């Protein structure tokens, strides 16, 4: 069992690719506010991240992982970024003269199965009453998705917008044909059962970060204007929104 002095904070592997030190800055900020005494633990693979849920005392997780942490591991959801949503870009080759979202739902389409971008794609199709009939080409990561489209292995690719914005390799070979606008999926800060009695203090510190220069500097690195509350009812809605997604069985 963790004590306050050796607590672990970890963040979604999507968010530790660039400037992972920003998360240690978050830990240092919470420590200065006397609400969290621990360290940041980096995980770069989603399987490894998920395997360690039970070890984490505080986490920042993508929507599917957040629901899992709350439902299966007893975490308490406390906060999210304000007006920041997990959306997908749909990419295709530049030579594709008539790309469309509808074509991506029935073509040879590559994606990271069960990821937030895949979920956003499926939710948008559901909301627009477009049936899914694609030939799936599941990949382990977004770079492989980009490569498959760039090399014409697949007609379309689905990538998390925030990840695509930072990708460099092979981007010149593809174009974005569509960006989802579901505004339903978010990453979530959540506290483990071990630190439940600290959750209000941690939440308050996060919610007021925008009010002081140190917090503002960290929020700028997080690409977030401010952090706002996210609670049990929000998790219920998030889970409901995700329920329309039918992922591939692999």
C-alpha cells in the first residue's frame, strides 16, 4: 500500500511523447500545494500503462482507460481540461480525388483498435447514422497508421488529432480529409481508492492552477487554459457515449 511519501502519478502514453517532464512539473506543483507527495512514473505503451493501474495513486488517462479505472479499480474522477476533446483526423493519400468520411467507413481503413481516435470515429458515424462497413486494418500505433496510408497499404487512416499535430515523418505524403467533432471524449484526472481522502485537495489545486504564475506556466505546457471538475455523473455520460462503439475482436 502506498504512503503519501511514495505515491505514484502516471499519465496516458499519448501525452508523454513530447515534453514528459511537464508531468513532473505537475507533481512538483501539487507537492508545493501540500496535497500530493510522490513522483511521476512514465509508461510509453498502453498495455504497460494498463497493467499498472492498481499501482497508481493519481492518473491522467484517456477516456476508455478512465472508465476502466473508475469501474474496475475504484478510482475517483476529479478533473479534465476545459474545452479540450479527443477527436480523430481521417487521413488519405494526396492522390485520392474524392475523399469523404463516408468512404472511410466502408473502405480499407487503418486505425489503432479501441483507441480514443477509433472511438471518436465510431461515435461520429453513429451520430450521423452512417453504418460501419470498412475493411479493418488494425495497427499497434499511430505511426504505423500513417505509414500504411502514406505507402498506399490502406485507403484511409484514423489518428488522434493531438497526436497527428505533432507527427513529422511521412506527413507530406498524406492529407487530412476529415476531422471529427463529437465533443464527447476527454482525458480524465482520477485518484485511486488509497488517496480518496486527498481527492478534494488534489482537485482544488488542479482547478486553481490558472490563478497563479507557476500554474499558468504548467498549463501552457499542457496546452490547456484551465482545468475544470469532472465527476461521477460525467463518467456515467462518458461510458454511455462509448457504448455505441463496436471495436474489432483481435
